[in-house]
């Protein structure tokens, strides 16, 4: 028995619905395609426009300076789109930008701004400081401007040719310290017993659970490394600013007296003390930038480019078969198992080392370590893979950052060469 043919109204309705459904699908696909294109461009940039003559390179890090982003590119794009951007700047991008600026005829000036700088370790600051010195030696001028300079921001500013400060700002140098919370009294009230097994007089990691303040051994150890770092800081800043040795220490000791004598005007105090060169308001500094470089006709402001954007323009495309050095970043606490980017996992980091060893294009491996340690088991997994890489005939070079202690030092033991900054905390 044959199926009855649909009536004219049914055929009309089916045709109409087909048009509506097709339009709906087409619009949805178009919107989805636009979204994909937007994400791709957000990931890889909207092209690489050339740097115009008279452009200022802005060394104005937003957030902390890190060895590696704590999120993968996709997560960072989504975070940016949702207004929850992760504020981090990779050290390699800062160094690459400064290196390129030395020979770029379109970059006449480097400008340091630290208002949004969330900090970095002293070894990291010293690496940037050396790169800034090389820029100056190449004949490029560096100037710094700030509403206010804290200790880390002032380290970078000190490596500029000239420091400008807001008339309502100031410079605060106070030395180094360590602050920890102790819970012994709280745990006693809660009747919580802590059982600790440790070896070594200076193993102080568990002291917050056992004491209400640092032990003498912990105080002695902390004082030793803090004194070393502070002396390095003082020497670097004094040399960069051409200050008399011991000046900053005396300035800090007399700070209450100096503030009172300046009438509470911290900006005037910084200027009179030689910590900065001139006081300028923001609009006056912008005018200075425009006079030093070229003006963008659209924004009516001095042309400028950030270090991250500028560093991305310097990226070179590798050709298939090119010999490369594999660089693996080990930053953060060492933990067991698989861990995402920005962390050190015994399984995941060991896998990165193994992949580099088995890749014929990789001729050597550099492990960049910035870690205070963690899991002994995971640390040995990573160290073992590095030892196997050396046994396979590929050199392993360890480059230490701000910290390479405990497990961070353990994973550094299998190497053909090891480099650390005098300000690196290691052992």
C-alpha cells in the first residue's frame, strides 16, 4: 500500500520550515566561524605590523615576571575574553625584546614603568638589569617614570639613564625580610597533635606547626641568605645610580628623620637624595615622550610598543630539519604525577625530557629551574630522565633562576654544565 502524498498546505509548511531551518543553521555556522577566527587571531595576533620609526619600547610589566605562563595559550585567551586575564610576563619575552631593541633603528628609547609590576626574584631582576645595561651600551637611551617606586621597581628604574617621579610619589627602600605565620598556639587550643620526622638542624619548613616563632637555627639561616641578597641589591643599585657605597643603608636608617626634614614630601626627599633625577606629572612626562620620539596620528600620543608585543614580532620560524636546543622550564613546586603548564610534575616533566631525548632534531637540552623543591619521588623521576639523556649523548645544561633548592637542586644534579646567578638561592 503506497504512502499518501502530503497535501499542498503540508508541502508549503515543509518548504517554509526548510528555509527557516537552513537560515538558522547558516547563521549559527557563520557565528561559530567568526568566533573561531577571532580565537585564532587572539592566539596568534592580528598580523605583525612593523615598528614605526621613533617608537618607544615600554618595559612596563603587568603582573609578575615568570619563567613560564601558568596557563596554556587557549586558557589565556579565554581568560582575556572574559575579563579575567592572568597578569604574567615571561622573562624570555623581556630579554628578547631588549636584545632586539639594541639593533632596531626604529627603537630610540626604552621606557620603564613599574606601577603594575607585581614582582620578581633578585636573580631575575639582575638578568633584566644586565640586558638594560647592554641596551645603553648600544647607544639607546632608557628612562624610567613612576607614580611610586617600591624596592623591586626601583631596581629596574636604577638601570635607566634618568628616573622621573610624580610630584605626589615617592621611593620606598626598606631592606629585605621574611614573614611567616605560626600556628602552634592555635593547634594547641584545637587539641591537634603534630607528628614530624625531620633530619637536620636547619630544616625549618615544619616550624610553623610546632612553634609560635622562628627557632634560633631558622633565624640564623634566614639572616645569612637575606644579608647576602641585600648586599647584592645594594651593590647593583649603587653602581647603576653611581651612589656612594653605603649611602642607601644610611638613607634607610635615617628615613624617619629625613621624612620629617622634608616636611613629609617623599617625592622631594627622593629628588634631594639623588634617588631620582626630576619630578614630572603624568601629562608632562607624556609630552616629554612625544618630543623624544614620534607621535601616532590616531592616538595623538607618542608611539609605543609593549615588550611582549615587540618580542612576538621577533619570533623566527624554524624550518623542518633545523638543529635545535630543547629548553624545558621547571618552575614551581615539584609534585607527583601529571601537572599542567606552569607546574612541575614528576610524570609530565620527565616526559618532556624524554621527548627531547628521542627527538633527533634536538641536539642538547637546557633545563631552566626555578623551584624550592617538593616531592622527592617526582624529583628523582626527572633527574633520572636527565641522566638518561646525558647517557644518550645529548648534553644537559642547567640554568638556575631565583631558586633551585631542595628538590630543585636534586633535579639539577645530572648535568654537563650548571649556571646560577650570585643571587640564586640554591642548595
